[in-house]
């Protein structure tokens, strides 16, 4: 009775309505925050899928280009494919070094781009030139009797060349670690670097950086989350660049995540994407093995 006289009943009803509306708005806000968090996770997964598919897309684009140009032998398959490591790798190089022919009987070429084969390569391999294009970038070897026909990936590639001689022309330093050099692994949240004398590591340093990997369910927007994450990656890359610039060897190889490697092209002699991840030291060891393995494709 007193509440009605003083008008409190209406106020209480209005407060109840506002509280109900507030609850509804809070539920909508929580739902929107969950949706944005899920969207952030989906975006990160999509980025990882993009990285994995880039190499495959490049291969398919090469196939389309070769078919469009009507290259002969595009439907041929490699006679054999093998990943060479350690003793098997050295045995294959020894075998290639042992081949001797008449003058101008052995052909060697480094082919950096399969979309633009030089005329000497086309003439030397004939209808197998399309396979060389598919294997590129590679070292391609053949002889005038077609007894040896193969392509090898080259971890430390030379400048493009093509030559006939009485033996295959290549340097082992293109394929295996020699002398003093620095080898660095860079990912968006990890850095590892070693100084090497051949295959022996003589120094190591590494660190990982905290990288926001999931959008919080409250506190700030999706746009701010992405901005903070990009800033974390940028700061991490700058730390990596400073560490690499302090390296004191003649040669520098930088490998790692494709999305950050562009930042190191001006610093490194060679950059290459690898899949190694995990703690810095074991990740560096894994990246080193992956980088120096050689793909052999017999034509």
C-alpha cells in the first residue's frame, strides 16, 4: 500500500524490467564474444592450412603452365624418387663423381625455375625436359647415352648454368655443410641459431616468445586481439634479426616459417621453409636435418 502511494511499485517494476534487459544484453555480449573467439581460432587454423597448401598450389600452378604451353611429356612420371641422407646421400654423390665420358659427353645444369627451361636443358633432355621442370629448382644431369638421367634438389644452390663436359660438374658444398657458417631457425614464436663447423655445432642460442594464440572471451575486440598478436610477432622478428646480425661467420642460412622468412632475405645467403617446431634446441636439430636432406628424382 505504502509503495503504491509513494510510487515505489512502478519504480520497482521498472527496475525489474531493466534488470531483465541487462541480463539479456549480457547474454548477447557473451554469445558475441564466444563467436569472435571461435572466429579467431578458425582464422589461425586457416592460416596454418594456407601455409601447408602453398607448396602444393605452386606445384599445381606449374603443371597448369606446362600444359598450357603444350610441353611434351607432361604426363610422364619419374622413374623413381628418394630422399637421400647420410651414407646413402654420400654414396650417390660418389657415384655421380665417378662417371667419366668422352669430351662433351656429360651434361650438368642447375635449373632454378621449372617454368622457364633454357634451350640447352630442353635439347639435352628432349621429351624428359618436362620432368626436369617439375623437379626444379634442381641440379639436372644426363649423358649422351642417356644412361644417367636424374634431378637432385640443392640445399645451397649455385647460380644457374648449363654445360657439357667429360664428367658431371658440381660441388659437394652445394649439397652438404662444409666450413664455418651460421644456421638459424625462425618461426613467429620461436628462434634458434647455431654456429657450425661442417656438421658439428660449436655454439647455440635460442628463445621463444609468448604469442597470444586464442582470443579471450572478454576484455577487448577481435580487431584489438589481432593487432596485439601482430605486434607480438613483429617484436619477436626484430629480436631474431638483432640476434642474427650479431652472427660472425661468412655464410648464413635462415630457415623456418614461410610467413616470416621474407624479413630475412636481405640478411641471409639462403632462406628456405621447413616444418620444424617445438623447443628451440631440438627444433634447430630437426630443421638442420630437413634442410640438408636431398631429393633424388630419376627420369
